[in-house]
């Protein structure tokens, strides 16, 4: 009698996402994403988790190995309260990747490292495009002053850092 075989579902990321749309996954079901050489596990019929390759793991950091630096531009003085930067070239990013972004505390062309620490700017990552990248949005959280004709808001170039798993 031959030894039993374990069969694992396999397909491209597009096929897996089509299965998600059709509620075609099973909780606990393992699958191979053939165009990324990654393993995924179904969490529900329409959600899954993808795992990093061993070659991408960086000891103890939770596998967060994809990262970089970019700049945000709020324009010339008096600036503006919201700005975006689009990060591309992230060919392995998937729809359920976890992306985070934060103000990088190094001096930019327009601002000191201290200003990067003290300025009231909230930074968030959103709009993940699988195989492409994501968007980082920066929002001034400086409160508006009633009865004032001057509203302080960021201007110039600011450094931002990001990573995703």
C-alpha cells in the first residue's frame, strides 16, 4: 500500500484572491502561492494570511524585512495640512500585508531632526496595491486657533520611514 499523500492547494495570487471573492477558502487550509513562492493559510472563507520566506526573515523583528525611507512634501510656506507620497516597486506586497509608516527623525533639506520629533504630523499607510506598493498620508494635527487669521501648518520636505510584512 502506497504512503498517503498530503495535497496542498496551489495557485497564483490572482487565483487565491478570486477564491477569496467567491468565499472559496477554508479556515486552516494551507496553500502555495505559486507566483510568489509563499505559503498562505486560510483564516476564514474570505481571508488569509501570507507568510514570509525564511530568506526574508530578520531575526526577531517579526519578519518585517521590507522597508525604506521617503520624503513628504507639504509645499512652500505656508504649506498645507495633508500630503501623500506613493511608494512603488514593492512586487511582493499583498492585499493583507501589514504596512506602517512614521516620521523619520533625521534632518531633511528643510527641517532639523528636532523638528521631525516635535512637529504635530500624523503619518499613516493605506491603499495597498498588491504587487505594486502603497500610499503614505501625512496629516497635520496642529489644532486650529479660533479668531486667528494665521493657521500654522507644515511646509517643506519631511522624512518618513516605512516597513511592511
